[in-house]
């Protein structure tokens, strides 16, 4: 089993990503760190705890940052609902968040003591990953890889050019792009390519209580539609870890735009090598959408 830490802002697609990680026998989720993103930190923390109660999983939850490094928080309640997980009546949480330490201290504790290198999965703004790496650079050799949902090869979904997770905290994204760890990225476009189509949504609905739960969330999710397909962006990051054969990945140089408010958070994946900089990331440029849907249903089915 690969030890894993997830930095997340549930978020309906975050909930799918967490469920996939929990369901997968190949992953040992050591720590969940809710960060401010889709909704505020109090809500992303409450959502993480509610989801774990539903999944009957016990995983330490240590809240991360309540705001980006330098900028004001942004939210996406228009996509995920006011609570961040609208559409299902979750049970009361059975565990509480650990507020005796910071998320980055908890990350340090896990990474510095793990015998096996730890995989970091970041599916929200990158604030806590940047802080962890800044405060504990000595831990980075024990990071197997950092797998991110974020950025866009072309146009964005928050700004004209900026994807939500990068646009929320561009400085953190820029710091993370420069880290000396293997960095793999699922950008906006692979989420768009791998939309869950009606036939797959119908299959998910049959997966017992977990299927009913996701069907409720999906009917409130505004990341696409149940008719034309739902964009499960964050699930792609977990698939990159567990089913890399589904993706085409390209080594390239990534810079993150910071200075101009019109472009802050834009991800410049230099696929044509214009800048002649060393590769610092692997970015997924294509995904086998049908294979991804089959994989997702099979893994969620383990929870049924
Ligand atoms: C990202 O933004 C959030 O709304 C989703 O949870 C995902 O992490 C997609 O741009
Ligand atoms: Ca997210």
C-alpha cells in the first residue's frame, strides 16, 4: 500500500476523489487536510468529516489554511452548493478534526516518519503544500510524488486563463511548480475529456448507498450537467496515481503567472519548449475517457 496525504477542498469532485482513495486497496490514506477553496475552511472540514462518517472510514483530519498565502479567498459555491456538498443528507460526523496542530505539521509528522515514500495528492488550492515544502524541505526526499489537479493547457475556468485551484493561490502554485519532487498534473482539459456521461452516472446510481449518495450530490453539481456529462476533475488526480496507463503524460516546463491581475494563476505549460527551460512537471494531455469511467465505477463499486 502506498501511503498518501490528500490536501482537499470538498467540493463534490473532491468527495469522489476521497472516496476513490479510501476504496482503493493500493492506497493507505494517512491524512486528510481540508483547505479553504470551493467553500471556506470550516465547511471543507465539516464536509470531509461528514464524508468519512458516511464511508465509515477513520482517517486523521487536520484542517489546513483558511486563506491563500497572499490573496483574498475565492469560492465556488455556485458549482458545489452553499455547503460545498449540497444534495445529500450526510450522517453526523463520528470523528472530530485535530486542531491541536497545523496541517503542515501533520504532513511533516507523516512524511518524516514514513518508511515508504509518501504520495501527496493536492486537489484544492496549493497553499498548504507550498507551506509544507517551505517549512520542511528536508522531508521532500521522502515524497514519492506530488500529484495535482490544477492548471489548464489552454483557457481557464475562473479567469480567462486561470484554473480555479491555481487562481485561488497563484503564489502557492508557483512555489509548488519549483519543488524538487516528481510532479504530475491533471489539468482542466483532461477533466473535460473524461466527463461522466449519462450511462456511467446511471451505473454509479446502482452502487448501493454510495451510489445513492453520489447521485444526490451529482444532481446538485454544476460542473457540467447530468445530460451532457459531469466534470470529475479531482478524481483524475487519483486516477493518475492508480491507473497511469489511462493517460498520455508529457514532460514539460511549467511557470505560473503572478504579476498581472488579468492573468494571475495562469499555468504556462511550455509544451513547445519556447522558453528552453528544464522540464519540471509531467502534465497529462489526454485521457482514455471510457477507460476512466470503467475504472471509476469499478473502484467506487468496492464501497457498495
Ligand atoms: C477544481 O476547482 C474546484 O472547483 C474543483 O474541486 C477542482 O479541484 C477544478 O478547476
Ligand atoms: Ca477540489
